């Protein structure tokens, strides 16, 4: 079944994130709807760095390939900001789809992507070019492209709606909002957008959260596990 159709039946579903094989195996044997292979979590796992922008497309695509062999769920993979210009995006998207991505997540940051509260965002023209390049690269008609918009701090609600309209017209399948306030998300969730709206899950929004198509985890599960690891390490000292 199409994941967006599934989420329409069960809105506010949390899609967990993984960046290592152990977490991935546990999730793939659970009843989750899909798994997000976070670029940031993968960077921490593979190269001990906190930012996905330091992870090459080759390193990430190889990890996606290894997880593809084990997957039983739909796999959302992190296209980041396309790994360069629209031409780079075309080849990166093609590689990630070939290596196992069922849904590719493209963000609107400038290249390279960074894990930060207020990332620099690219122009609408560049974003639309990357959306079209990604879609042109797909060989499987069932592969989807979701776009994560991260610049509410820069372009505001009206600019967000405009980007949704442009990316929808270019063929994107869904929008994921990130770096928002609870008030901003309330406003956006009440809008009649051209394509389904999902949101990055945060601790602040867990109670009395507005209705969106789904929530994309950024590592809460991994952080809970890391808390236990840190406790054990401290006991050794």
C-alpha cells in the first residue's frame, strides 16, 4: 500500500528513524509503518560526526544498500539538499533509489546540509530544479519524493505555502515541515495545502499535537538508547 494512503487512514503516525544496523533490525521486526534512514544519525554511526553534511553520497548510499537487504518495511532515505546542484541531485537520487529507497526526502537547505536550528535555505528556483531532477531520475513509478521545508524562520508562513505550491506543481508527493513553533504548526495544519503535510517530531509537540498526515522522527528512539549507554559508561568510570 502507498504509505501516504496508509497514513491518511492513521494520521499522526510516528515514523521512527535509524542510523545503525542494530536499531534498523529492531524496527524492521516491529509493526512500524516505515523506517527513516536519517542522514544525521548515519553520520554519527559511520564517521562519528554530528552533521549529515559531512557524509558523502557514496558512504550513505552504501549504508542504504546494506539496509535494503534486511528491510521488511518501506524505506525513507535522506537525499538531504541533493548533494550539490540539480545535476548532482539527479545522480544522487538515482543512486539512492537504486540502492533501496522507496521514498526520498529532499530538503530546501543550501548545499551542504547541516544539523542546526536555523539552516540556510536555497532559492525557490533551485529547489524546484532539484525536485524535477529527482523525479526525472526515478525508474520505479512507485518511488516518491517528499520535500522537507526548513526555513520558516526565513520565509514565514506565506513563503512556506508558496514553496508547497511550487514543489507540488513540480511533482513532489508530500511536504515535511521542520524547525517550527507549536503556533506555526497549528496554522499550517489548518491550511488547505496542495499535497499532504507531515512534520518532524519534537519533544515539545507530543501533547495536544495538531493533526498532520504523519510525524518523522529525527532520533528520539536512538537518544533514549544512548541515555542508557551513557549511564552504563558512567558506571564503569
